[in-house]
């Protein structure tokens, strides 16, 4: 069975991408987060980039507030963790509260979950009993905010879901949305890839990203700030970045100063950056390029 797909429409500008990582186990250090570097990798492979990320513990009030901001942002936000059916899983309920809608059993999700339960019974040589207590409990994993759409899970068929936060929270297609996946990387990562490949493919090639930078010795960020501001002012769409280091194993104390943006814009901005550094009489080291 294929889930209903309603592609989000293309716009002239790249959507902003965010990531919310939910779970006490991350904040307590019991588990090390793997989602942030992987999501950066998945986006980068498609010519996209992550704009922000946020960690949230298993606190319903805080999760609700975080999701409310995400829905209101109009961004494409991935949320990992907390969509199970145990007492410490609050994400589905918080998403409904953030949107001001009821929770309801999603019919597509129900079919996927039932198929999973049938497969499990078959693997164990048992008969599938729909009204068995544990099977009824498993259906809670398909209880989503009203109007949600599912994200298929290729690992075990238990789907994730997504909702939009536009003027009509039930309508897919008003910009971005929040896409909820499990905390398990083996499930979450292919589900995030499915979202990107299904709804945001039109942005892949058009939004290739390039970084060009140079190692600068003997300068202070405060001194270079006016130059950085001038580059961003004169080259709209390009971002200037400054990464200072005091104990780099190769370069020692230095600043990596550079620009990033669409390849067609970066060349002129980088040339202006190098020209702007000349009056400072600083020593320049290697030049770096990342795409």
C-alpha cells in the first residue's frame, strides 16, 4: 500500500530546515545524539542545509511550546523521538495541543500497524487476534493530530506523521510543516529521506551550496566585523562566517573567514572578501572550498 502523497508546491526561495530532537536520554547523556550530523549529511547530499536545531527533554509543556513555534514558523522541521505509545512518549499529544486539534486514529496508519501485527504473528507461528489487549494498545501509535498525513516506515511499517502549521493546519501545501519520526536512527533516517525526496525534490539542484574561506592569522574578529557586514550588504544572499580557533593542531591561533551561498554568488563575494582583507596587513594561510 502506498500512502497518500500530496507534494508541497515549489516556491522561488529555499525553505528553511529545522530539527527538533526530543528525549531525556539525550540531555542526560545516556545516549549520544546521532541525528544532528546525519540530518546535516542528508540535506547536504541534496544541495540543502540545516538552519537550526533544538534539543528538548520529555517535558510535555516544553515540547508543546517548541512545536507551537515550529508550526508557526512556516519552516520544514523534522522532529525525532517520543511518538511511541509508552508513558514517556508525549510528542503526538503535544503536537495536537500545539495545533489546537483533537487526536484521532489515522486510518492509513491503522492499516500499516495492523499489517505489522499480522506479520509479527506469522513470524511467531501465531494467529493474529485484532482485539487482543496488546494489539489494541499498539494502535495508539497511529493516533495522530486530526488531519495528519503519514510518513511510511520501511523498517517495521509503524508510520510517522506530519502536519502543517499554516492558516489551515489540515491543509498540506501551505509552505512547511513539522515531520515526526521515531528516535531510532534505523527508522528515522530513511523516513526523513522519504520526506525530502517526496516533497522537496524541486529544491535539490537549484539550491547547491558552496563555501569558500581563508585562514587568517594575526587578526581579531571585532576588527574584521565591518568588512563582514559590508560583504553581506553588497552581496545579497551570501552569508559571511568567522570561525576563530586558539589551539588548532595545524594552524594554531587563527580565524577561518569565508562566505557561503549559491555557487554563482560566492565567487564575487569571496573576491571582495580577499580584497577587503588587504588593508589589514594580515597574514593569510590556505584557502578552503567546501560544497
